[in-house]
């Protein structure tokens, strides 16, 4: 891809009462995000509960977005699975649909794995993808996967697979790690996943973000992700979000801003936030962003 990555909304996934995906609501949220200044939307990421969405549903989501006129170049697809075959199948299907990037997390069932083992896993995925392989953003989110991607491993991958491994989403929340990543691999697309470090990372050469908060604060997160502008309100809000399971908390604020209760629903093993805690979270949001709140 050419040009700076910019801001991608880590799209939340709306579920109907029967647990199925509400495709019109998902498409509408994607369109809102793009109209509000996001350069792309990321489907099936952590915020989108991607590990709870099966292959058939993934195909239906991609089809719904494309049929609604959302170009593949405005879509990023997360791949959050353990087997090489599943990773290659999911990534391949998304690449066939013309998505901009694949956000590829490491396998997470086995713990305490070595850099050598991770290198071989990623290598096997790329071999299975064959000529389809391109524009892979490796995803470092050890708080979820319990598998950290070292800066040295990223160096090995980008040198072994030039033009395939083109970037990193760093959601480690570890600022010294982020600084080293930017210093050693500044020619890659480095995306800072922790909004508290986002603006500073962009000023050091980061190319933007895939952000859950962009679902409900697109303008504010864009100023951080594209222009490197600090926003203490966002830092304070992230602190409030982290008092709860993050994905259900993000969905509370999507529901608040859109006025649509459907966003409260999550898939097992996640559970929705209680009404009492929803009120607290919305109150914190209102106090920080009263003029922007719906």
C-alpha cells in the first residue's frame, strides 16, 4: 500500500438477540466511521470479537460490506486463530476480497513459545498463502494472547518476507518497547494500539492506529493518529474503560453515541456490562466529551 496508514476504526460487531450478527447495523457503523474521517475500518479484531466469529460469518460480513459499496481498500481483516491452516484460509479469503491489510495475531493457545517457533508459524502461514500474501500487519497484543512479539522477531520476519510483512500493530502498552520498535523499524507501518501513547508515537514516526475508541470518538482519535495531537481527555477515558472488560465497555459507548441498544450484546465467553456500570461509564464519557456526546 502507498501513503500513510492513518486511522482505522477497530469495528465493534453488533449481535441480535439470537446471537447472530446484525449485518445492516455493522455496515452502518462502518459507513459512519469512514464518513467521520477514518481511513479504513478493521473487521474481526479484538474489539470486533474476531475470535468468536467463524469462517462462514466472516465471508458474510465481507460480502455485506462490499455489496454496500465499501471498497476493499477501506477494509482491514483481523485473523486471530491458532492453526496455520485456519490463519491462511481466513487471510486468503480476505485478501481475495481485496482488503487493504491483514492484521495477523500470533497463535495463543501454547504459552512460553520461542521466537524460533513463532517465526516458523508465521512462515508457514505465508507459505500457504503463496502469491496471495501481501500487506500483513503482525499484531502484538500480549495482554490478550500472552505471546509477545519481540522487536528482534519482527526484524527477522520483515527481512525474510519483504513486501509481505509490512507493519506492526503494537498494543503492548509498553512504551519502551514501542520506542524501540519505532527506532529500529520506522520504515514499516507502525501502529500504536494504546491510545495513551498514540500521539507521542505518531510524532516519533508511527503511521497511525487501529483504535476501538474511533468507533465513538473518530475526530478526536484521528487528530492523535494522523496529526500527533495529544488529547488528555482520551487518556482519561482509556483509564475509565480499563476498569471494565474493554470490548464490552467500548460497546457501551458505541451504544450511547448511536442511541442503539443492540451494541450492548457480546458473545460468550464475554458478558455484557451491568446497567449500573454502564451508567458510570457513560457518565465519565459525558463529563469528558459533553460537547461531542450524542
